[in-house]
C-alpha cells in the first residue's frame, strides 16, 4: 500500500501537481516523571493541568520534511507536580509543488493535525502505565493556533518598527 501511495505521489509530482503525503508516523521520544512518588496516590485527584505545545520542522531532503509535535503535560496539586509527560510525536511528510507561505502553513497546521491523535494516545497510554487516569486531551484547532502566531508575529514586528529610532542624515 505504501509503495502504491509513493508511486501515486511521484506521478502527481511528475504531472506538476501539488503533493502532500504521509510517509511515516513515529514516536520520537517520550518521558514520564512522577515527582511526588507514592504521595500522589494519597491526595484527592483534582490536578491543575498545564499543556504546552510546540512544532519543529526539518527538511530531510528535497520534498521530504520531518515534523515533530512536542507536547508537554504537567499536572499539579497545590503547586506541586504530580506528573510530567513529554511526547515528541513525529512524522515524515512528502511535500512538493507547494511553495512559500503555503508550505509554512501546511507544515504548521495539517501535519500537527495528523500527529496530534497519536500524541494524545501516547500521553494516555503512559499515564495508564503510571496508574493515573487518562486525560482525554481535547482536539486542537491548529489553523487557529497558526493564525494567532502569525498575527502576534506581525504585531511584534510592527511594534519593533514603530519603536525603531529614525536616523536623520
């Protein structure tokens, strides 16, 4: 099946059409800590959950990109960490015939959208092995996150430009 998809992708690229295809999805790294130790199981379990998200992208070769979704979940009770889970869910994506801002948006929206369910399952699986209940993380709208990041970057650039002193000759 994978060879058929690769042949279709090659055919689309040869025809000049855009190509976006998943080549591989894999768990790159996972870390789990329980700083409270057994004390975590003696407390009422109503933790404050903090979720941090980041995306990294590397071009492996022409038309092949590795995208890594970094997900960090920290649960706290009374400002003490109950557990900390870090997941790096990665994928190799064939992308061709897409340039400029469109490829940036694709890498930062479509790729993480594909990777997130795998990362969510990895988080719930490791929590289960640690004797904690699953979190069932809510889906993330990566399109909205991307638009917010672009808007924030534009505002920051405009502010930096406004604060830049004028040079008079």
